């Protein structure tokens, strides 16, 4: 187990490729998370994503990793009927067409962060992408103003958002020993308690405000309004835990994906040129807004292609079997973990001819097949924030490429790790060469 875990941590992509070469389309690894069967073909991934949610437990698998932080009763950590019910409640604020209204907010935050970039001097983009995605989540999801004068709650949430990458090992239940405020896990428990108290206060304050004034556009305000079929709203604790899940699920993921998308585009001068031509034709001298962003089709296709070749999760969509399960002729016992493996699925030449080439045209004016393109997982558990993340990535790219000229400082960029995610080893170092 230690050997396989170490190889997955140190060199996940080449290890996965080697496993497929040696063992074929379906293989098992014994890693720290458990015995995990990896699926790499659309047919098997479809079985995983369309199977009975009562047997294929995503919540259980997620709880084992994030439960100590998120709690048991969230959309991320529940299963079966309870999960479906919560998901139905949370979905309306995340629907695709609603995302357009965050365009200007996302654009303004990106412009503020770009204004702090050094000129003619190499720097890593990744930390700036993390700044953008954190500020966007705090503003669009929590309705919090963030800036140099960030208040107490924003500061606590920013620290919590980084736990997954600053101390990923601490997410292993066996290492979660609370030996007081100054022990590694004790510090996180203390941070979590303070964040809960501050969030409870904020939710109480916002319930009052919502009754007075109604119509704010942030997701917390919308969630305060929702009620289930029996007219029950979400309780303060349910709201608080769901908000923490959205922060943890949405910040590092989107920032790391952005670092890769920039790396891919800046490595491909032809693609960069096509993006510039499209921006000039669609946005021109106007400002980016909710009308013109919808017409950036090539940019949208480029993001999908970048996520095809650089999905950030080695396993995106893990299910724990509640009962024995048969797939591709193999009988798997209860307790086994089964995972979608996008890196291998996305490199299949039958699905993507010349898979190593970066060709955004593959995704131009065609819907993606949900079992052939899976960086957001799938089925009833597909990422709730997918439309939000794709829209944010598009706004950030369009804002940057209409404002400044960038080039990569070093290439090729090596593949590295940041916590659970596959990230550019150098954080995608770039140079601003023109404004
Ligand atoms: C590029 C950025 C992102 C990537 C790559 C990503 C990827 C994923 C993946 C692979 C899953 C598991 C899906 C499965 O089990 O089949 C997931 C679940 C989830 N994600 Fe994301 N995510 C991203 C951004 C976001 C954002 C911005 C939010 C919210 C603001 C978010 C909220 C969630 C939630 C709530 C779930 C649990 C859904 C459920 O179990 O029903 N994610 N995400």
C-alpha cells in the first residue's frame, strides 16, 4: 500500500499511464484511501455514474476524507434519498443561466488582482488565481466584501479554505489527534470552531436583512429563501455546513484549473491568437459583460480542451460500494472504492484522435458526452458548482487576455502536486510583456 500511495503522490499521471499499459482498462490500486478500482472507459464510467445511488456511495467516500471539517449532513457527505432531497434544494442558485449575473463581479475582482501583478518580471500565476477564486467565492457565495481590509469572517474562511493544501495529510482520520490548540489537528479544530461561531452570527444577521430587503444576488441570500415541499427552510447549521463545503469544494479546484488553463493556452501560440481574434470581434473596445461573454465560443471550447488534457483530480467521482457490485465481468466486494479516472479516459484515441494535441475545435459547437469528458465527476453527484466554475474560468481568461499580454517564463511546465490536486509544479510562471 505504501509503495502505491507514494507513486500516486509523487507522479500520479505517469503511474496511472503505466498501470493502464500493464493491467488494461480497469485496474486496482491499494492506496491510503483504500482499495480503489480505477475505470477508464466510457462504458464502465457510465455504469458507475448511472448505477443505484443506494449502493454506490459518494457521500460515504467523501465523508471519510472531509467529514471532520464538513460534518455529516451536507450535499457532499450524504447519500441516497437525503442527498437527492438536499441537492434538489441547493440546485436552483447554481443553474447555468443564473451564472451570467456574476460576470461583472468576477471581472472586477480579476481586474483588481491583475493590477497588482509585476511587469517584465517572472512570477507564479497560481497564487493569484487562488486569490481571485477565494474573493469570488466569498463575494458570490457568502455575499462578503473582501479586500485588504478583510473582516474577521473572511479571514477565517480564507484560512479554512487552505487547509486541504497546506495540511492535506491531516485529512486522514487516523492523523486527526486533537492534542490542544497548538497541535496540528487541534489548530484546525480551533479554527473550525471560531469559523462556525462567526458564520452563525453572519447567518443570523442575514436572516434579519433578508426579511427587510429581499433581493440580494449572492448564493447565501438565495439559500436563505428556499423551502422544501413541506415548507421547511434550511436550518442555520445546515446552511453553515453547506457553505463550508462550497468554499472547500470550489476555491482550490477552480484556482488550480485556472493555473493549468493558462499554461495550456500560453504554450499554444495559435490557440492564443484565435482567442485574441475572438475577443477583438466580440468584446472589442467594450467592457466584458453578461451579454458579450455568452458569445465567446472558442474560449469556452478551449477551457474544455484544457480540462481534458489537464484534469486536476486523479480520481474525479469516487464511490464506496455498500454491497457487492459487478462491473466489466469483475465481482467487487462491499467496501471497495470505485473511481472515474479522467486522465486516462481523456487520452483514449478512439474518443479523442491524436490525444496529445491541444485542439479546442474538438469541443466547438458540440455538447460534451458526460461519459467521455468527466473532470467534474458525473451522474446525480456531478459537481454542483460546474456551471459556476466554468463561467468564472471564462471571465478570468477573457478579462486577462483583453487587458494584458502574457508569456510563459519557463516551458515545458512540469506536473506536480498540491494537496489532492495535480497542479503545475512551478505554479505556471509567467511574464507580463504588454498592457
Ligand atoms: C474547476 C473547478 C471544479 C472542479 C474540477 C470540481 C470537481 C468536482 C468533482 C470531481 C466532484 C465530485 C463529483 C462526483 O462525485 O461525481 C465535485 C463535487 C462537488 N462540487 Fe465541485 N468542482 C469544481 C468547482 C466547484 C465549485 C466552484 C463549487 C461551488 C461553489 C463546487 C461544489 C461542489 C459540490 C457541492 C459537490 C458535491 C456534489 C454532490 O455530491 O452532489 N465545485 N466537484
